[in-house]
C-alpha cells in the first residue's frame, strides 16, 4: 500500500460510551500490530481483557473498570493497524478516556502503564459517588449559555454542571441525579428539542469526581511519562501538550473538569489539521468534527473496511 499523501491528519480517539462486544476483533484477526496490542494489554492487567472485549457478556464489558481499558486497547490497536498501512497522525486528541489513547499513540505513555492506570481510574471514578446518586444527561438544541443558566436554576443546593461540550447545541451535563433530572425538565421548557438521561454508571467530568483525583495522582506517579512525539490537544482547556511535564497535571484536572470537545476540534484545525480520523470503536466524533469544522475531511476507522475507506479518502483529490 502506498503511503498516504501529506495531508495534515489528526487522529481523534473515542472515550466512555463507545464500547460494544467484539470491538477491534477484525483488527486482531488481520493485523499483527493490533494483535500485539491486545496481547500486551492482557499481560499488563493479568487477566484476559481480550476475552471480555470479544465475548462479553455486555454486563461485564460495560463495567467502568473494564470499559476504560477495553476502549483504550481497541483504539490503540486500531492505530497500530493504521500505522502498518502508512497512516499516522501529525497531531491528536481524545474525548475523555480517549486522551489516554492519544498519549499512548504519541509515545508519552506506555500501553501497559496506560491500561493499568485507566482501569484504576475507572474504579476511582465509580467509587467517588455512591451508585444511583449521580447521573448525566444530554441536552440537545440549546447552546452553552442557556445550558449554564439551566444548571444554575436546577441546582438548588446540589451539583449539576456542564460535563461535555460536544458541539454548539449538543451538551452533556452531570451531577446529582435529582438535580440533573430537574435540569432536563427545565431544558425542555427552554426549547431543548431532546433532553435525555444517559445510561452511565457515574456523573463523569463534574466536581463530584474530585475525590478520584487523589487516588489517580498516586497511580500516575508510578509510571514513566515521555515527551509526546506529536502534539496532543487537551480536554481541559484545548491547549496543546508538547512536553512530558504537562501530561500528568492535565490528566488529573480532566477527571472533574468538562470535556471541551468543540474547542479541541477547533484547536486541531487551528494547528493545521485538515483531516480528522476517528480511530477506535465509534463514529460519533468524526460526525461531530464535520459539524464543528466547515469542509473538514473525516473518516472513522473501527475495522479494516473503515481503514480502507480512510486511505481511499486521503488519496482522493
């Protein structure tokens, strides 16, 4: 396969919520690089994560402690398959957990360290809020200023905050379940065309997650962090990580801070990205990129057919 042309390619990596039983299996069966990633993840964790990913059951895979290393492993495996075909990024970003995938592909984190850390991250985030007391919801059709007003009105002494700014009118909130439910009702009154609770196990990326930060700091202090080989756009502030020293502080801030995804994609474009390739299980981020950046060229690589399509798109005039 010929090397793709020198289009400025950004890889964007999915996070929590993109998982499905069987994800990455086609790459495992067709790519030596991908297979090595799955095997290394199994060795690092000391159990057959690959079996859980490929065979389930859903209830086991969707546990946060399994979902986080599973999505990371499938994403890094897909990136390995891309590299075998000559497709590599000039820069990258990842949504929530996906930031770890981006850092692994950039060489700032080792895969074995990353899968162990994100499994522990999942445990810490789940433990931060008692089961059933937190929630998240997607508010569609209203912009960020209105969503912030909705949260302020609905809080009533509890926590409900912006968690993900995915697009101009696609915003996720998180906090105490009762406050989130109030916010959903208020959003509908304010013109939100579709405001719904999300099937998640904890209220990620809000201040209720702060207790998880201390434990995560302990885990991150144990691992080697290298200089990223490519720039990584961060969730917390859409700034660019170019030095090893910036990796851990921003991963710690990320736990209880909103994912500023719209700004991340805009920053990738400002840094020169012309093609946005979603690498790993999912197609949501590539769709969002088309909405955020006018005339963006996008592709989703979650299986070998997607990789073929991405390479063909890059060769097209």
